[in-house]
C-alpha cells in the first residue's frame, strides 16, 4: 500500500503472512499509525 499525502507518494508498506484481507488490514493500520504521528 502506498503512503500518500495529496497526490504525492511518500513511501509504501507491505505485509504478508495472513490471508490477503488480513494483510490489507495490517497495512492500513500501519498507515493510520504513521498518519497519527504527523
């Protein structure tokens, strides 16, 4: 998943090990944690 601010890509987060939906949920939680730290 891309970490974006407006239309600019800032980086990416990748996870694996679970089902695809679980991996997506983990990546989204990581992005939310990064956004909360700004």
